[in-house]
């Protein structure tokens, strides 16, 4: 029985093959020469606690986002004082987006753009730069240490930053020693039982394990730490003590009040500072507010 992650990667490979047939690497290299100037992600995250806010049409865990929220996301994120970067999903099969959407969002926004995808080949790194990405996601549960390092070197050669994503202490040990931005993801992609709650079947996403955030203690001093997945404004109060930012998507994009109302709630919590409890597993409980899952 394949894990959910293995199922996704099969689809990623098929989608990538089709893309390379349509747009060969030689064309991508030409496009990268004329790509817009890089906006540094690390610098944007370094000062005060902030959000990397996400745009996607749907999620395998909960199904479609609210269409009106998706339409307004780019402008709402551009206006928000607590959004330091924008994460754009570029996987069409599972998230409904593509690299052309990233390019369009990049043209209308001034903040760093992260290409969030299952990057498995050098082609995708170069493609990210060709379409205007300022940073890429590199997943340590998808790539071995050699490819993590190689793709990171290529990204920096092209001027981009990388957000490394980890779920375990073992994955942290596989990261390049000079990794600057590291996200800890609370989602368990490798569960043998599959992706519980997928396609909106459940209001509770059992693929989330908030104890993963305790791994923040294992990251080297000086690392810019990003908390990922399942974060409501209430969770932000809890993670801000040990993280520099939070990557938030579904809780914004599915909010029935509208994306700007949801952002205002995050803004209020971040500006107030709130309480800063010690990070422990019991502090992190899945919020029922707006099915807060990234």
C-alpha cells in the first residue's frame, strides 16, 4: 500500500514529464535570463514575527478553498502588514495551481514569492526562477541529503533562497549545514493509513501532529524557523515564541467571513504579542475555527 506522499509523487512525475515536453530545459534557461530581480525571502522574515501566506485552489486534506477568498488572496496579502512573503502552490493535480499562476501573482505583488511544490528535479528549480519565484520549497521527506544540497546550491546560483521543510529529527540531520530558512511541518505525509480527512471528508485533519513543532529546539542557532500546517490565530500565539514566522493557507482561504477578516484576526494576534506559553505537545490542539489546516 502506497503512502499518500508516494501517490502524490507519482502524479508529480507525470505532470513534470508533460511540462518538459511542452517547455524544454533550453527554453527555461532562456527565460531565466530575463527573470525579474530577486526579492530576498530570508531578509523579509528576519525582523519581526510574520506570516508567509499561501494561495491554492484546493487541498488534498479538505478539498476546495472558497473561490472568492482565492480570488482576493493576492491583493489581500499585498496589503497586509504581517504578510512578509507569499507561498504559491504550483501543483495542478492536487492543488489546482500551476507555475503560470505564480508568474501572474509575482507581477502584481511586491513581496517575495515562494514556489511551493514537490521539487524532485533540477528542471523545477530552474523553472521556478524562469517564472519569477524568489524562493523554492525543498522537502527533506522527498529528497536525500545529496539532492537537498545540490538543489540548494543551484537555487542560490540562480539568486533564490530555499525554505527547507522537515518533519523529524532525522530529516533535520540531512539538511545542508548552511541552511538558512527551515520550516517544521506538522503534517504526516507518510502515514501508511493514507491521508485521513482528505477531500473534506472530516472536519478534523488527523494527519496533523503538533508535537512536531518541538523540533524547533533541534535547529541550529541562527536558523530562521517557520511553523507550517494547521495554524489558526490561536496557534500563532503558541508558536511565535520559538518561530520567526508561520506559513498559513487553508485557515485564510476557507474562512467564511472572507480572507481580509481572517487576516485581520492574525494581524491582531501578531501585533498584540499575546501570551507566550512554553512549547509542549499539549498546547497544540487542532482548532475548530475555520478547519484551520494548511
